[in-house]
C-alpha cells in the first residue's frame, strides 16, 4: 500500500495530434511539439497494449490478492 499522502498521479490526453495535456500533482502541462506528442502517443499505446479489462482484470486482481495473503 502507498499512503495517500505519497501517491502521485499522472493523467493526460492527446488532443487531435497537435496537443498533449498532462496533469500531475502540482501542474498541468500543455505540450505541443511533434517529438513530445510522438513520445506520449507511444507511451499511451504501450499502456493500452499492456492493459487488461473485464474478466482478465478481475483475474489479475484476484491473483495479487492471493499473493498478498500468502
């Protein structure tokens, strides 16, 4: 567990290939150069490929819960 006070979140979105907005704990960044947009697009695509949903996600959560209890 990570104490709430130590959690850091990063949220972002790519807006029509001209702008990436990224929010973190203390600021919102608006990034508009092509190289940075490509970097963030690659990162989000990598996250999407690694993500699991529905039953698969439930199985991952159950496996982690079992490992914590062991």
